[in-house]
């Protein structure tokens, strides 16, 4: 990445982890669990990898409304306004259907345009 000042990252973290039952539950799906590392959850590990290239203020998390608190708890460096919840009508609907990652990414990117426009 030559020009990092216009780089943004979106972490998709809205799924309920239904394929990882019984460890993953609708209340705390796999992205919020310590699955691979005893100290860091999967979402924290994703952030650790991307934050080497993109600072927290330009990282976004597309999630389900019910997980916004878990995101804030586990990723305190990401500003609250950068957490894109499914029901937040001031922003775009992030997770309209389960297992729709492409659509989720498109919706999340669409929410960045009003904020950053052509300069992003």
C-alpha cells in the first residue's frame, strides 16, 4: 500500500456462528471467542492484522446490532461511529441476510461514501 492515507478497512463480523455450535452461540458467536489464540478473539486477531496498515479511525466493523457492545468491548481503538450496525438507519443496513458476505461488504462500503466521498 503506497498511499495509506486513503486506505480503509472493513471487518465483517455480523454472523451468528451457526456452523461452530456448540462453542458459538447467537449471544456470542465465533468472531468474539478465543478460538485459535488463548489471549485474543478472532475479531481482535483480524484487527491486529489490519491495524498494521490502517489506523483504528479508518477501520470499520459491519456487524449485527446485537453485537455492537461486543465490538466496542473487544475493539476499543475503533470509534463507535465506525461500527456499522444492521438496524442503524442513519447508516446502511450491514447484514440483511445470513451468509451474504458480498452484499455485506457492498453495504459497508456504501456507508463510507457519504462520509468520505471522492477523497476516500
